């Protein structure tokens, strides 16, 4: 037998010496190791941690005050972020957005505006001049625009109206190509447009049916460039050869509004936002759109998570505290105490949970402030949930009470309260940990249901259920589907809690500890 380089050679057979190292893990380490094997559970736990971090740092993560209203941005869609300017790659920026009632379809529409910053004009005599804001006394640049409306009948277009007007932006939909041509055109064949123009011009063209109007078009043409220079207005005629427009950069760590970090420390620095350097009221950064009152949906979701996530956690703690007290006393003492407590629990369990929730809320004043409603909802949800849990704990206490270590504690004269607190109830912790993760989604859905029905958190404060209530209208669902995003947060949170609960249940199973 020859030993070489840690290998043992026996004749022609080569074997390796294997060194074993014993490692002892605590029960907590074994449970954690088993939990990590459940990949979905780990992902769900990470999602929950992120959600609670978002709730904790809501003031830092919100670009706008969640209570700030802007009726200029009613149901504003998510803001489009650009990364290129005139064909070149630049930093992220946004454009001003206005809302108006479309004069063709009579529907509320949002369009981006291009505020001119620099314009190169070729005059009729061939001379070129450059006008740039802030240089050579140039104070403003505007355009005089003619709006020509026309309708299409039997394949032929007929002009019906011409209304000149002056605007301080490049009109709806103008882009590089449209500006160089000096006009922008919009066509539609919607039923609304056909009806409106049939009533206005049907007799003029001898029309008998509104569907005879095949299409409606609006052509907007730049007639003049108006420049304010040194306090005087100059009206220029010519062709726009080149131009630059204002852009508003999106920045990290920007000062926008004054909040409070952890509810205590003043904070005006926020994770992201738009640099509105000239205080343009039409410049906003809505990454998830705006609601009926023009409030940023993302900011309200972040602040609403504080209520929706904490109400489930606090309600769960109160529920299990009540369940441990009533279930522990009932199972330990038995007799009349057991009968009285368990019959009361069965009465509560016999009433459908959501109807009991509505009944208890209806017994309280409806005009309470949101802070008081929040506290009341916590206790109402806890009152509903303790009954079923207490019966489970009672059964576990009945089983644990018969074990030798409990009988030994009683034999040495420990008071009943210490026997319960030190020897019996701690042995129910495994069940409580799993049950708590599975119970929290019910509380979140309960609060969301009450707020959805108008019995929970009230405006101007927000919870996910209250925000979802704004999406009840069919018009809102079709025109502003981003108001359904809070429902997505509810779904993700409930699925994450249930998945973590399943993973904990598997990890706490003695057969999975190895």
C-alpha cells in the first residue's frame, strides 16, 4: 500500500480518503435551511420585504404630495419618458401635457406640447434669423395657427370652417416633420364626429343620413411666428427651418415637496422627479397616471401601502393575542369556563365574516376622521378573526396539558398563569407563525372591501381599497385603466403572504428538517 498526494494506492485500485466534518445546526437554522429550499416562498418573502420598505420610506419614494390636487391633469395617463432628442441619445426627459375636450369626438384628450426655445426662420426674401429665449432680448416665442375643419362626402373633402387663433405652443401633435411643413392634420370617422357635423352641416350639403359623412378632418397651419423682443411684439412670416423645444429632465434625488421621513423628520429630498425649472403647470411625471383629482397614482399607492399593510399586521397581532388568552384559558381550565367561551366563539363564527364586518362598521358613526376609522377597523377585524383561531389553540392546549413536563410543572406548585405562559402557550408558536401569514391577507382584503364600499378609509387619505373604488365606473375602466393598479398590489400582497405561509408550514414540518 503506497500513499501519494493524499491518495491511497492498493495494488491497481486507487481510492481517496474522505474527511467528514460534523456540523450541528440549531432548530432555527434547520428551519431556515428548509425554507430556502422553497424558491417561491423565498421570492414571496423578498416581495413582502420590498413592499414594507416602500411603505416605511413612502415620503422619500413619492415624487408628489399624495394629497396635492391638479385639475389640469384629471385622469392623466402615465407620462411618456423620452431618451432621444432630434435623433440623438440624451438623458431622460418629459414634455408638458395638456388636457382638452376634443372638438371632433368631444372626449377628454391629452396631448404633449412643444414649447419653442429656439427657432430659425427663413423669411420670404430668403434671409434667415435665429430667435432664442433669453438671448438678444427675446422673451417669448409663439405661433399664430389657423384651424381648418373639413368633412369628406363621397370621397371629396369640403371645407366647412376656418378659425384663426394664437397659441404659445406648437399645436397638438406637432413634430419635426409637421413643423417643417408648417401644418398638422387629424382625421377621424367616429360616430360622435359624424353626428356632430351632420347636425351642423347636414342641410348645407343636402345630407339625409349622418353616415354619409365619411370622415372629419382638422388641419392646423402655422401662419405667423410671434416673437416678444425687448418688450415689443414682432409678427414674422416665413418658414421654420430649424427649431429647439423645451425639455424637462427626469432626475434622481430631487427636491420637490416637503414630507416627513418616519413621520418625524422633515424631508424635501425624493428618489426621483422631474426638474420643472420654469414652474410650468403642465409638466408632471406620473409613472402610473393620475386619478380623478389629478393626484399622482404612484404616490398615493405608496402612502396607501402604509394603511393596507399595517392594518393586516396589527390586526393579526391583536387577533392572536385574544385567541391565545381565550383559547388557552378555555383549554386549560375546561368546565363552565370552556363552555362559555367556546359557545361565544361559535356564535361569532356562525355569522358570515364580511357581513359581520359591515354590521360592526355600520354601528359606528360614518363621519369619523380617517385616523379614528383606521383604529376602529383594526379592532373590528381582530374581533372577527379571534374566534376560529381560539378554537384551534384550545385543542392544542388540551393536548399539551396532558404531557409530562406540564404535569411536572403543576406538581412542583407553579401557578396556573405561569404554567400557561411558560410551558403551554409557547408550544403553540409553530402553528401561530404559519397561521399569521395565512391570516394577514384576509385582513387586507377586509379593509379593502370596506373602503371599496365607502365604509373604510376616507378621502383625502388613501388605502388600496379606496383607490380601487374609483375604478368602478365603466368609463374609468376603459379610459383610465391605470386606476386598477392598486388591485394588482392587493393581489400580489395576498399571494405573497399565502406563499410564505405555505413555505413556513413545509419548513416547520419535522420531516423536512433532515
